């Protein structure tokens, strides 16, 4: 499951602090013609003081053609680096009343537009929270508390219900000077404190909490539940600070009974995973309507939908929704694929679209009657006239009139 930052950016993936597309410029590309193309001011040569500093260059910006494009192979790129802030904290908000989800999303959007939340804010439903934390909670209860296997699932459920009883919870980051962070937290509390429970954590707070609660784990159920939660949260809270983790994959392997496998071997496990990732307008009420309808579609196929709403820009958000199923069960695989298609068809009926497409979706997503995709194909004759590079990926597989 290892991937590259550049590969993720070229498919317009989202990093911990925002869309990675915005951090990449100055591409070096081998086109389908076998020509070497450098975009922006990298065309001036690597010794130019502008080559690795100015993101736009002069004239048409060709960079965008190689993001979700199949015109060439990107062999290198410039990546913007950010200074480490003096202070950074993770900010979690648990929505008390599910009926206020639209208001909650609008408040988070406001905080993003004001620049209060410095990174991407992830808003996950209870199913996602459970999928993200149960492995860590269970391992703590088994190893540190000696809970027997027969009692482990029920004990873990009780612990999760104690520490995360709400249907929707967000996790984001605030960074800057100590004064900036303090002011930002105050603004978050002002905007959303009336409808959500605010928790601010960093490494020091988590470590202190664990030192206090861990010795009480066998004396006080509340202490045990919270120590287990801290054990599970530790790798996840670093996401708000831009620190990567394989915890999400580890949780999936645990769920499918193969916790011994390393994260990079998810494809060797029995865990089936399909994503449907729509782009959505930054309007809380509209998002709630779409999410509720998607959950209903999934339920019709017997699936629970695992949803995270990512507030990554000031004008729109994206949803990361996935289906889990047993890859060893042919009927379950067929059902999951049918469910995924039904979800996509629902999105298209609303005038929406996914912001990243799976390989098995390309034939449906790419419409030969659409002038946009016909133009995308026409550009193949410029960069890759023999259609050698990733035929059909974010493009027509063949000439539209062939």
C-alpha cells in the first residue's frame, strides 16, 4: 500500500494540510513522443534561480495536463515545503445533535475561510470512527488489561461508546505561534462550542493523560476506556500535524482477522475496499442531503457506508466514502461493485461527480459525446499520438469516432 507523494498529487489527492496539487509545480515529463518536457521555469534549466522557486512560469501553464492526465510520465517535480510551526495542536469537535450536521459543516467552512483551521478538517461518521479506533482499543485491552478474546469485542464496544458516543466527529489542526494557536482555539470555541464538544490535544497532553489513566485501568472502567482511546488516538492525532500513519490500514487488517500483515500487504488480505469520492459544494444543508441519500443507497445493498467529509479548500469539500466486504466471497464482491455503481449513478443524477475515479469507473466516467473528453482525446495527438501511456485513464480509450 506504499504510495508516493508525487503519485498522490498527480491524481489530485489530498494531503494533511490541503490538496497536494497546490504543492507541486515545475514538472519534468517524458511524453508519449519520447520528448522531455519541463514546465514552468524549469525549462530555463536546473541552474536558473527561478527553476525551483517560481510556480507559474511564463505563458500557458501546461502542468495541469499531467494531473489526472495520460499524456506523459512525470519523472520529477518541485514540491513546496513548509516551515515547522512553533506550536501545533489537534482540534477535535464532537457534534452533540446529529440534526445540526449542516450547521456544523457551515461553521467548519467558515473557520476554513477565515484561515483559523490551518489544515484539512476531517469529519467522520460513527462507522468511520469505529473503523479507525477499534484495533487500537482492542489491542490495548488485550495486551495491557488482559481481557480474554471471548470478552474483547464487547469490552471494546463499551470503551468506544464511553469515549466516542457521537455520530459525527471532526479532527483538524491549528498551527502557528503560541498566541496564534490560542486565538484560533478561542475562535473555534466561539463558532462551534454551542453545538459541539471541543477537545484540544497534542503529544504532551496525550502522554500526560496516559500516564495518569493507565495505572488505574483495572480499578476504574472510565479510566480503562480513556486509556484505551488514547492508545488508539495517538497515531491518528498526528495526522492533524502532517505526520503520516498506517493506522487506518492496520485497522482494516485487524477487522478482517489478519492483524499480523504489514500495511503494505493489504492487497494480500481478505479485506475488500471500494471508494466512492464525490466533490461537494461547501453548503452544509446540501451535503447532509447527499450523504443521507448515499447511506440509504448503500443500505439497500446491505452495506454500511463509512464516510469522511474533508474540508480542504475554502469553496468546496470532498467526501471519502467506502464500502468494506469480504474479497473471498464472490457474491459479496459482486454486491459491493453493484452498490458502488448505484452510488455513482445517484451522484450523477444530482449533477455531481467524483473528484478521483477508480480504474474500473473510467469507461463510464469518460463520455465520448462530451466535448470536454473529446478535447482531452485531441490532446493525445500532441503528446502521445500512439496512445501508449495508460490508454483510457482519465481519457477516451480510443478515437471517439473509431
